[in-house]
């Protein structure tokens, strides 16, 4: 039992007027037991019919291969999980006007300022996690990007607009454009105040309202521009036009260019609009299935890795099956690479996040499975919960490191770069062996600790574009959750079947007292606490990297992502399934370590579980000792 001296406060908040009365009782906190819970499978997804204008109904024919836009994965519900469809919801949207405006406090006043919440509750501090490497965080971003993209309205119109000017001041759109939701910054802000930055840009997410999918008095539902499935749409795109644009249309390969003996993605057609601070129009600025490919260097490393692996396997399959057409080689390679990525995600990555025992118990994974796992359920909609994409999975922004370390093959440090110097500019990867040194780096360097602290590189310098300061990622996370009308922390705990706090003293059972005191200073009522704020501060569930509220949301989501995917790699459906020997080879040989060995020039040794720190239990070994998927099992005799 841990005993804290508490200084609780009673607060009255009337639209910005704060009155504080302090008292000084003692509080007691007992470390929680692992929560028992049931998965959340139903959703309050807006009632948009399959023939809505968001996505026209499709006549489905069962196929061995996935569609590129996610349609027809479920033959009875063709648009479930498809790109450009609304997110699902666990709870109905909580808009101030019931339609689209930001949620309000119980008094009817605006909720606390997002920047001030971040600054007080989620301060800057560098703390390393002692168990997991930085590639754990980075693979998490691959997973997040593969499942959701909340495209802003400006990305869907002919011309982009901003809600703040380049100097961080208000512009003509700030108060006149209904799609603007910038974060106001106090002139007393200790970081931005001295440079007179008073406006942090945020354009609202594209919704069913803007696409004319729902009536004028129906709640707005945000659209995801990508499929909900783990189908590597980040590599292959979400439309047929994008797929064709990325394909070489020869030998099943994806387009690439070779420089200095290494393979790179093709150049973006409009690099000056996609990438920042390019030295010349020819400076590297990559095109891929996802528009965020150049966002940060380590994300780009994994995008390049997946491109190289596709082409490596396509070349081998072409040699094994010279009678296969370009289309067959492409689809079989895509199918296999998706299976490898799903194996890595579910059996290697997610147990570190959600807890191995938790995943086994709720049948997200099957320990020592032999043969097929036929758990597809056509009644389960894989569509991503808004609460997962816009809140629960954004918790892991706390794991971001601002200093990215480079390493030589002997694991001696070779230097470092600052994350903020290379947002949307991957040039560093093609200089001084940068790709290889940084790829080694995220298998050696530890990710930041999962807690309330954030690295200054993302809390003050996000997308700074050559300026001294940039934006604040956690403040944007909070503002975005309000843009999406997410429910409150208390309402979500109730929906998850967890005990519901009614007073701030109740909250101390779930959140450390120091943070509860700060919450009480910021929020008038417990029921006003934002989901992303309260759940991010919870004590972690033993064996997991999150507290109980986010654990239930994300466990439920990844169950849906698996069971609602008719193409999930372990299926025994005879029209879709790998052969038993192929499936076993995927289970035995698919690993991120193997992908790094096969596709990173100069990587000769690596620990077998790259998500975990190097140790005597997880030592660095020769790549020759790591198993790989046996592609000879895909050799097909010509009939």
C-alpha cells in the first residue's frame, strides 16, 4: 500500500473565473489488480447505409485477393472497413450543439484550453523506457497509419488553407471559416509568449457533413481516408489509381529508383508541396501509398523497408514462377507481405502494448497455434473506433524520442539527429549511410517512457519548418479529440464497464494524486475531463503499457481488426488461405529483425526481437541465424 499526503482543492469555475479553496486530508491508493472486462464490439456508428454517397454500394465477387479500397472484405456489408467511410463510435458523438460544434463543459462554457492542459498536465521531460526499443514506438505509427487517416477538409479541396499565419498569428480564416479550430495561445505562455505566437493551426477533419452524406441536423461523423484493415495500404494505397501509380507493372514490382546501390521509393510528383526545406526539387521526397511517408525519418525507414521487401520477394517469386503474370506476382507478393506484417503486429508488437496474457484471453492471438484459426465473424465490423484512432492509440505519442541516435555495426554510437530538423524531409537518409545507421539506431535506442511526459521536440517544435519553435503535438491531440466530439473520460469508463468517478477524490483511485490536483485546477467537474486527458494519466494495468480505459478500447479494436477481416492471415477459408506449410513458414520466419537483415545494407547482426532491448536473453545474433519465410513453398508447377 502506498500512502500520499494530498492537497485536494474545491474549485468553482465560471467561464474562466477560478476560485480555489484548499483543504489538506490524507489519501490512500492501492495498486490496482488487472481489470476483468468484456470486449466492446457494438458501435454507435452513424446510420449511413451501404449505398450512401460516402461510398457507393459495390457488387461483390469473392476473390483470393483484397480490393485496394477495402470494399467487399465483408461480402454482406461491402463498405465495412472501406476507405473514405466514417469511423465507428463506442458512444455517440458529444458535440456542443448536437451536430458538430466542440463539446462544452457542464456549465456551458468552453472546455479548458488545450495548450494550457498540455503544459500543466503533460510537461516536457526526457525519460527512457527500460524494456522496449524505439522501433516499438515506430512500428506503432506504421500500424496507426495503416488503419486510419483523418484527412482535414483542406486536403480534400482544390486549394489548401490555414487557420493561422506563418508567424503564429490569426489570419482571415480564423474566425470566418467554419472549418477552422485553431488553438488559442495565451500571451503569457512561457514558451510561445516571447515570440508572440498566439495561434496554433488546426483545420477540422473531413466529415459526412462536408461530403453531403448526412442530413443537416444529424451529428457529423469523421471520415477516414484509408481502409480500417491491417492491409499495408501505407505501401499500396487506398484507390486503384494510386495502386497503378505506384506499380512498375513489370514483374509484380513497385516503382523504385536506385541511388548509391540502394533502392528508394519514387520521387513525389509535387515535392515542393509535400516536403519541407528541400535544397533542390531533386532532393529526396518520396511517394508511397500513404501521404505521410515523409513525416519523420524513422517512419520513412519502415516505409522504405516494406517497399524493398515487396520487390525482393516479387523478384524471387518471378524466378520461381516464370509463368505468372505481372498481376499474379504483384497480388501474391502483396498478400504475403500483408501476412508478414500482420504476424509481426499481432504476435510480436501488440503483446508489448496490450499484454500477452490479455491478448490470449480475449483471443486476439493463439499461443502455439497449429494449422488454421477460423475465427472470422461476418457480424463483426472492423471499422476503426473514433475513440481508438483519435484518443487511445495517440497515447503512445509519449513514447517519441526527440534525439534519434545513429549506430555503427559494432553498436558504437555514430552520432545523432534532432527529430524536428527532419520533419517532412528525408534527405538525411541518403547521406553518410544515414538510412542504415538510423535503422540500427532504433533497434538499440530505447523508446521514451510511456507516461505523462513528452519530448520537447514534439511538444514545442513539431513541424517547425526551419523556425526555432513549431507546434505542440499533445495540445493538438486534445483539440482533435474535441473536433471529433469524443465522449468524456467518465462516460467512457462507464461504457467500458469500469467504476465511474463522481468526485475528484474518486478519481484518485485511478490517477496519481498529483495529476488529480492539476485536473481539479483545470476542470470544473469530473464529467468535463476529456477522454484523452484522463485516460492518459491512469495507472497502467500490470503487463500492459496503458491504463484500463485505453486497454479496453484498444483490445476491443484489435479484436475487431482481426475477427472482422475475412483475409486475416491465419484463416483456413479454402478460397483465400495459405497452404498449411506456407502458414507455418510465415509463423516461423516472419519478424521485423528478418526484414531489417534482408533490406538494410550493411546490417549483418541484430537481436531476434528488435522490439525489446539487447540483453543476455535477447542478444545480438548473426542475420544468418534468423529464420525467414521459405518462398520456395510458393513455387507452383505450370499446368
